[in-house]
C-alpha cells in the first residue's frame, strides 16, 4: 500500500499499487511511503519518513498544529468551551424538566392554565358548578375516578411542587451554572465546572 502525504506529514490518501508507480500517481507537493499495514490518517502522520502516532490529545479543545506538530489551544478555546458548556447545561436542565413534566409544545401553557384554574376552584370553595372550570371537570367524574375536589387538589399540589420546589431548583442550577462560567478562563476548569453542574441537574 502506498501512502501519500503533504509537506507537513499529513497523510492525504492511499493507493494499492506497486511502489514504482507512486511517482506517476503523486500529485503536486506529495511524497509517499509504503507500508503493508493499514494506517489511518486519524491516528498517524509521517515524520522523518516514518509513520508516527499522534500524541495523546490533552483535551477536546486542543487542535493539531501542523507547523509545530503539536497540540495547541486555539485563541478561541475559552469562548468555545463556554459555548459548549452552556449547551450542555441547557440540555441537562431539559432532561431534568422532562423527568417531572411533559415538555411538548404548548404543554407549559396548559400546565399554567390548569394550575390557576385549580387554585381558583379551591378558593371558590369547591363549587358544584364546574362550567367555569373545564380542566377540573375534564379530570374528574364521570371522566375519571376522582371527584372534582380530588382533581383540583391533585392539580394544585403537583403544580405547586413544580413551581415552588423542582422548577426553581432546576432553573437556579441552570442559570447559576452558566453565570459562573463568566469568571473561568481555563478550558479545563470550564469543562470540570460544566461536568459538576450537569451531574447536579441529572440528580434532580
């Protein structure tokens, strides 16, 4: 197998052909080397006419510099880490919410309307006329086994737990976790912080 590489040692392609045909197949600025092994350009480059494995990548933010043949942190590394971190935190918050509420479009507005209606029904003294309270009516007899009082109590209890306990806990972890990144200037520190925030959200 003939492996072609550019002046920096980057493997550009390979060709199954006799070595003496390489000179005819080479493109501008390409050199070549032969090997019976299957070599990947994702794991190796060519240095001093030999296949050389890339050293371990220090972090996902490091990029390979072909001029110095080393992993380097680009000038955008900190900003990129913060953007990626914010996305990861938001996704974790979304997962946390979905463990308690349905997150399909329009469901948030439905929960809000149901919760307020249940509170109004309870405040009105659990009236027998349910016409002003369609959500309570829909979730009580004869549609379900619950009485209107039980239905309203359940809606109010679950809604209150979300609004007073779970919802605020998730939102506080999300916002505070993202805000804290403003004071971090090292990609590794940002990654560690994000991992901790995500773990916290995953535990809620």
